[in-house]
């Protein structure tokens, strides 16, 4: 029986299409069961209170087996991604950097915190999750 993985995807809301594409990629993989725990434009945390948002995100990260961090250079300009990644590290949740299609440069914010960085390839991402998830 296949293991179920709880995955938090750290991403920039300005690049919501990358989040959706990564979710579809993983959902389409046979014998690989995932539950996504991150907040998204589809299921946002409806608040402007940063303390409340951080508490909700911390709980979502803590309940995850692994954090996938979208490693596009835009991550270096995100206000939330560094906080999410530091939170994952402090909780002992492994971080895998996922390099978006066609990217040559990756974010230092992701690279400096990830245990491994993989290219946008289903098998590479799934193998990294299976290897590193808690």
C-alpha cells in the first residue's frame, strides 16, 4: 500500500500557476498519494493579521511530512517564503527545492535551506519526497 504524504508547498502568490502545475504533476503520479496543506488563492487564510496568519501557517507546516519550496528566483523577493522555510527548519520538517521549468538560477532563500534541489520532473520530485519526508 502506498504511503500518504502531507506536503506543504512554499510558493509566491504572484506565481500561483506554478503551484497549480506542481499539484497537478504530483496528483497525476500513480501510486503516490498526496494531501496539500499550504494556503493558496483557492483556499486562503482570510485575515490581514500577520500573527494569526503565521500561527495558521505554522500549524500547516508542522502537520506536513515535507515542504516543497518553489525555487524560482522570485522566492528571493517574497515576504512569506523565507519565514515559511525558517519555520519548517525550526520544526525539523525537511525542505526540498523544486526548480521551475526552464530556470537556470534558483533562489538563495530556497537553496540555503533545502536539503536537496530537484528539477521540474515528476520522478525526481517523487523520489526526493520518498527519500526525505519524515
